[in-house]
């Protein structure tokens, strides 16, 4: 039985119940990792390093951030990285793409005066007052702009960027907002912020209480569907 659900696990179930069963119930771990996800993880780790330095009163040079990225890449690299466009876009191309993402972000945001209060923040929260619908997630970054006004930031290293309309209906950060408000007492407002690193663009969005309540209801129904299949021994097809 799954005790804690994540946004990614619920999305996997919606898109492909069979894959959900294989990964989250049968616990079959894929031996390979996609190069896009590998690059994105290293970029996230380099940005975590950057803001960790900033919150300790230091602004590292861009060269320092890029060198950290290289160290992270080399340390984590293994021979099971799956690259589907090898002939036209090999490992060195993806590495350079990550460098470009970091350099672009660095130049856009220096001197990094954002009021950062948390980096890679773990969230555990419930969708109601019981322990029946427990969720977990990780916030890339949290800023407190003052007077109970917060921002939840998410870094996206993929080539696809959301439109404003898509961001306004995206459920991942909205779920994280629900969890954040449950864990943080002093909350007057929350702004959701996406950084699309390949494009150098930032999109912001806010949610109403009605929108959050609607999302809670929809998410609980998805979890109920999963549990019903598990309890009845039904097929995940």
C-alpha cells in the first residue's frame, strides 16, 4: 500500500496506469536514466549550490557555478544514461545545454537579492484533516517577500515552456501551495513562479481558495481510484 503520494506518481497513473503499477506498486526500477532528466537534475543541484552560497552571504562567480555543475555531472555520470538522439545530440551537447541554462539564469538574476528562505524544501501534507490522503513533494525554492507574502519557485530545464493559461491551470505547484500553507502559519498570499531555463523566461500565477479546494477534490478522487484498483485486485490498464 502506498502511504504517501506524489504529484509525479498521480500523473503517471493518469497517463499510464500500467507504468504506475510497475514503478510504484511492483517497485521495478528502470536501469536506465534519460539524459534530459540527468541534465536537469545536475542543473537543479548547481542552482541549489548557488543559492546555498547566497544565503550564507557569498555570491559565487559564474565560473564557480559552472565548475560545480561539471563536478556534479562527472560524479553522477554512469554508463546507463539513455540518449535517444545520440547521432545528432550527444552527451557533450546536453552538458553544454545545461551550462547555457545556468549562465542565462545567472546573468538574469545576479546579484541574487531574492529573499530566499528555503532551498529544496521537503513537504509532507494531507488533503483533508485525516491521514487518508497524504502527499509529499519538494519545493525548489521558497522566498518570503514580507508580511506573509510568499513565492514558490520551480526550475524547468526542458525545452517546453508553459503559456500563461497553462500555468494558471497547472496542478503541481498548486498542490505544493496547499502543502506549504498547511506547514507555514504566516501566509497571506502565495505566488507560484516557474523558471523556464532554456528560454530565460519566468511565469507567475496565483490560485483562489475555490481553485485550491477544487484541486483537492480532484486529487482525492484520483487517489480513491488507485486504492479501489489495489483493494479489488483490478487491472491497471
